[in-house]
C-alpha cells in the first residue's frame, strides 16, 4: 500500500513538472531517456527491467527525473559553442545538464536500438512550439563501438541539418505542440551506431542534446516482454513516433554561389546567392571552409550558425521556402589577413 501511495504521489509530481517544463525530444529514433520513459514509464518499478532493459534500469535507478523530464535536457547561454562547453564523454547528458540529472545517459553499454536505413530522418517533437534556429544531426563514424566507447566529438560526422525554421512551419500534433523531421544520409554505416542531435531553440539561447541508439541494416530490438509503451504520466500526451505520420517534403538540391562585392585592407563584403533545384525548398543551410584566416563579422538576410573557419549559414525566417529554381541572397562583412580566396560552398535543403 505504501509503495502504491508513493508511486501515485510521484506521478502527481510528474504531472506538474511536465506541464511547467514542456520542451521536446527526439521521438524517432527515440532518444535514450525518451525511450526509457516510453517503454517503462507506467511500470518503472518493475525489477524485470534490470535484465530486460539494463541500461534503462541503471538510468531509472540513478535519477528517475531524467525520464519524467524527457523533454528538458537543455543548456542555456552557450552561444552556439557546443563543443567548447560539453566535454567528451558527456554529450548525451548535455555536459551534465540540470545539475547532473541526466548523467546516466552517458553510460556506455547495450542501450536498446532502433533500426534505420542509411538515408533516414529523425523526428523532433517540440512540445512548446519553440521552433528552431537550427537543428544538426550527427552519426558516429564507422568503427565506433557504443558498447565499449564513450561518445566524443571526434567520433561524430554531421549528416543532416536545417536552418532557421519557425514553429509555424512545423507539423501540428494532435496531442499539442509541433514536430519536424530532419533528413540524414550516412553511407557506409553498418551495425550499431549512435545519432546525436543538437536543437537550437528559437525562443531563447537554449540548446538541446539528444543521443539515440540505432542499428543500420539490422532490426529493432525492444526488450522481450517489455511493457506496452505508454504516453502517460505526461500531462500532454506525446506524439506517435512514426516517421511516416507527418513527413516533410523530400530533400531537395540547392546551389550556392559566392562573390566578393567590395574589399579593403583587412576587410571585405560578400554576397551568396542560394538557388533551389528542381524541387521547392522548406529550408536551406550553406557551409564552407575558409582557408586563409577569414571570418564573418556581420551577416544579414540569413542566420549565422558558425562564423569560421568552418562557416555555416541558415535561412532567415522569411527566405527558407523557395520555389523550384527560385533564389534568394544573403550578404555579410568579413575580415581577412594576407589573402582572401573564394571558398567552395556546399548547400543542403529540405
């Protein structure tokens, strides 16, 4: 009886916590704490979890609030300097976010996996409709072993991204909030891997971090005899993680061209034209590498995601949607020393 009362009190507490701190998570392939909550939230005291789903068991034992608050793994005020603020081995907890609440998510071991193909999508559920300044999706490099190795920045390769995308352009969910899918391409991957997603929310300088365990070319391995996934006790039921429930337009091609419009000693002005391919775009991101110590100092008509030497620029709120073969431009001021060669640009669009 006491155990039942304690559980009821805990569930009541969760209802309050989730209603106040509603943010979001990757729901497909499920992030580590979202997956543990979905599989065991209605039966989190079941001792069978220790053998059926041992990594979730250790996470529940370490801090159950990491699962109840599956939508609250974020850091504030990092100004986009993710690598400088989150040490190797702490990526899945966002650098021990929320006073260490999520530390168990960094544990190395046999986390449950979701089967995906080499061309895949991650689905982000935004419970509070914040929208995104940008979303970046990484996959571990072939040869990385999640069963024995802690996750490091050097283990990751960027495989998908979108730029500034307000919540009004996301897909409404019947349970409330919105969702968006981001395409990724990871050729050559086989077997067990991890995806790592960074969501830079638009309402504040809030950065969210999600680790998902995946199997390329394999089968999903939910724990045998595990409970039916539950969408309670959240006060707002979460959406179905089906990747086909609200698909985005297919990934489209885009082309970016760069020209210097003015130059002076130590500084320059440049313009980049982004042109859609044969399909309309929903959003776009352009990136390039500067080879001669150039850097972007001020930019307009776009969102500067990284100033250099690896520069990344996403669309502004008003110019991400381009008609087929349509174009837009963004401009910027930069600094240089010695030489100012024109870089090669890469453009990706969804």
